[in-house]
C-alpha cells in the first residue's frame, strides 16, 4: 500500500466483539460505581467481621456539629479529617445536609436506597455476562493470552518502570502490551473481578440462602462489604490509569482503534546500511573479478570462433607428440635453406 494512501500503516487491531464489550463494560462500571456510592450513603461506615458498632468502624463519613456549625468529617483508623464541602456534608436548597458522597456522583442523584440497589444489581449482571462473553470470545481467537503476565514479562517490570520515569531511554516492551499493562490486566482478570463479584454476592440475603458459605469465606457480611468497596476503587484506579495511557500514547489513534478497529502504527525508521568489517571487505574485493577480466570474458563471448578447415573425424583432435613436432620443424627449416 503506498505511503500516501489514507490506509497506509493501518492495522485492524480490535474486532467487533472486543469493541462492543469494551464500551458496555465502560458504561456498566460507571453506573456500578455511582449506584454503589448511593448504597454506601445509607450506611456510611465500613467494618471487619459481622459487627456494626459505630466505634468498631475503621472508616466512617459523617457530619457532626462543631461549635454550632455542621461540618463533614472522614474518620479513618482513628484519624479525623475535615472534609466539609467534599465528603460528609452537602449544601442543598433545604440547607446543609449530612451525606457521605455528594449527589452529583451518585445514581440516583437524590437519596433513594431502593433505586440505587436496582441500578446496581441490573448493571452488575450486565457486567458479569458481558465480561463472560469477552473472555470466551478472546479465549477462542487466542487474543486473551496477550494480556497475561509471564515470568519473562515480570523480569522486565523494573526496566519498564525506569522507562516511564525517564531513567531508561529504550522501552523493554515486546508485543502489543508492556509488562506493567500485562500485570494490571492479569490482576483485574484473575483477582479483582472474581473477588468483587463474589463479595457482592455475599452481601445479598437472597443469594445467601443458596450460597451460605460465601459470607463466611470473607469473614462475615460486613467484611465482604468492605472488600467490595475497596475493590470498587481498585477498578476506578485501573480505569484512571487506562485513560491516562490512552491519552498519553495518542488519544485520537487509540479512540479510532476502539471505535472502528483500525489502528495507525508508527512508520518504522529506515536504517542506514551497516558498515562492513574491513576483513570482509578485503575478502570480497579479492574474490571480485577485475575490470580487465570481465571485459575479456565479454569479448570472448561476443566474437565467433574461427571455422575449422579440417574434416571432422568424429573424435577430438589430439596434440602430436613432442618428438614428431621437432622432426617436422627440422624438415621445414631444411626446405627453407635449399630454397
């Protein structure tokens, strides 16, 4: 394909199923996070085990009155942080209201626990089924193995970190994904996603009837809730890193590949011919025929051979013995002397 063509250097990077499941997951994760924060607002504390005593919470986001002024506070492992204007308190038309996460980041925007649960459960099943389709399809076409970290990739993680920190000039990346990307994808596929699904199921009273071992596996329903909350922010951290990588490595090119499937690869640099070793050059020069030799060979091939006057005998003519040749020369010399 010519370099000036609009399709030059374009490769078909993402198939239709990959693109479809990617965008469905993006929407599902956004709704799950926002509806999950709505559910958290109904009980803005996190505990380990099954106990729900306020003094046993290691995280709480509340509003408390301080010298006649209502302020928002976040308590984490005994340390209190004033988060007024961000967490714990929200200004509404009715005045300051205690609210762990503000309305602009929750679904629904107003406080409605039942509505938040409905949004959350619907998109949780959509996320699970869509992810299952993605994994099965990419296992069948062999693309899934590109995401997983191997021992060889793990050995290159420090070099990749140094490259991102500008302490290394050349990237150790081989293939479509670098070692840090593979480590993140492996953790998401094999650890975070299964754990977040199982911890969510452990919080459901209906599912506990059939899977009563799930809450115990996490150390209690409140512990499962805590794990679920932490892993939700692990997904958020992964998404932020993913968006950052897309933005810093060519946002238009990456977005085109995820919308249309076509990705424009960087044109490879043309390398100058390497300088040959002196010994190799000398050997080649010795073996190369000289100009005179080539010219003589060309004249020999071009000029016709002189016609022979002797009649063919059917056998190649053999040279005369040396003695007969000397005798013949003597006879010829005697004739010349008599003449």
